[in-house]
């Protein structure tokens, strides 16, 4: 079964990136970094999310990220779906930190990789064919897969809608500068690369 065990971000300075994520989000084992300068402009076609228990937790993560060098893309605010904000890490990855709860419900944090895709139906079939069961599906707009025991959940969103949600222009070219670590190696219909999670993260 296809599942996400790690995510590798291509960055200019792996050591600096590791320090940022440890400081901002307390992330270590699920994120890897490798030095790469593949051309990339604008929106890279994905966002990463932390879903937290309550607004105070979202504020704590967002404040820590900004203090560590992130740039605010969308300030934290209440919305129809809850509360949250968006920041961009120094190396370029966009992170949304949010909660659907208005009160303290516990310490759990969900890690979600949200890919912006051209065709939800085609990408959904692609991943189902590789063993990922669907947990939630909202027609041609959004799909979330059952992560099982995986530490990171995968979801698909229309590319333009994802960019709008993140508060950035949808235009972008070149490398995604992201590699997803799982049980198998392949490239999906939108060019997102998967590799065996046992492969080294540096090159």
C-alpha cells in the first residue's frame, strides 16, 4: 500500500532548513532535506499543513515560525471552517496551521500534505490504484486518503483553489522541489515524485 513516511524538501541549505523546522514546528523525523537548486518560480503546487487542537496552538506554531524566519502570507484569522493562518518558510515551502475547533480538544497534531492537481478524478484514480483508500471525497474539488499508520496524511485539491486557500498566485513553473517518501518510487500525473523512504535524503 502507498503511504507517506517522509517528505524531502529541496533547499539551498539543508542545515538551515532543518534548524528552522525543528525550531518552528518541532518537526524532525518526517521531514528530510537535500541540497538542490532546481529552477522554480512562483507557486510550487503544494502546501503542507498542521492541524492543531485549538486557536492558541495555531498561534503558538505560527508565532514560532515567524520568529524562526518565516514570512506571513495570510495572518491567522477566524473563518467558516475554524481558525488558522499561512506562512512561507525561508526556503519557500508554504505551511498552513489551522484548527476546526473553537475550544481545547486535546494535544493531537495532524500532518497533511495537500497537492494541487489539474484533474482530481484522474489523480484520485492514480492513488487508489496504488493502494491508498479514500477517506473523504468531495466530487471534483477535494480528496483525502486514509493514512492508516502513516504519520503524514495525503490530500488532493484543485491547484488554483489550493493557491487561493494559501493566499498566493497560482502561477508557477519548474521543479516542485519536493520528494515524497513512501513504500514505492513513481511520479504522479502532476509531476510529484515519490521515492522509497529508505533512500538517503541528501545528494
